[in-house]
């Protein structure tokens, strides 16, 4: 159908989270080696448009409390 499978967005969210941590100077390897784990306990996604194969996507990641 040419449309990206909906669950693939979650993989890209994880890439965004990892890259955000790297940008902040905090490597996941180091955090986990110190015994700190950051599990995802809940995910919500509201789809505004479908991504199509070969689209270039921008992933914006931010932390909120």
C-alpha cells in the first residue's frame, strides 16, 4: 500500500529518545552500566498523517514532567 506500518513509529520514537540522550551528553550504555534503567511505561501516539515509504521524517523529542 506504500504506507508505513503503524508500529514502526514506536521504533523511531526510541531512536529519538536515544539521540536526545546522546545530544545531552548522556549515553544509555553508561546509565545502564550504573544500574539506572529508563523503561517506557506508557506510549500514546496520535497520527496526523501517514508516512509513506521513502519519506524523510523529522523526529522531535523532548522531556516533560
